[in-house]
C-alpha cells in the first residue's frame, strides 16, 4: 500500500474515484484543498491507501505538496530497494492529457489556490 511520499501525499484514480490514505499520513494543506475540490465537484473519494498490486486498474495517480500543488504522475516506477531507477522498472504509464481526471483535478486545485492568493 502507498501512504505518502517523503514530502508528498499520494492519490490513485480508480474507477473514477480518488483513492488516498485516510490515516497514517500528514494531512497537508494542499491535500485538504484537493479533497474539498473533489467534494465540491462530486468526485468520489475513498479514504484507503492505494494498493500497488491494483495498479493495472488505476486510471491515473497524483502527488500533492505545498510546492507542487496537485501534480499528475506520467509514469510510475518501482526500482529494487537501494537500486537506481532504470527504464525496466516502469510499472505503468498514465494518460495525463487534457480531459483526463488527473489533469482536471490539477487545474481545479491550481485555480482554487490562485483565487485565494
């Protein structure tokens, strides 16, 4: 299961729902904002850590932090522990083009931040 990164929160998009850990993580400001945007836009949220074994079902994934806001992930890699990442470690590539839910969420969160800056 993926809870968070060292400086980011993590989200998977599965069956049109945003799946993200509900506990055992830091509740960041951008995370709170992203969840509020999901609620406002009626995008379902599942507060459960995404499981990497289900990655084939993921439509996308995202990370969030204060400096990155909400950022879609283009490619997901899983290198061996302690090893440098290589192209062979690619687990999945995602569609982050305009119109994807990941890109829509990025735009909505960025607009929300801009509106309150």
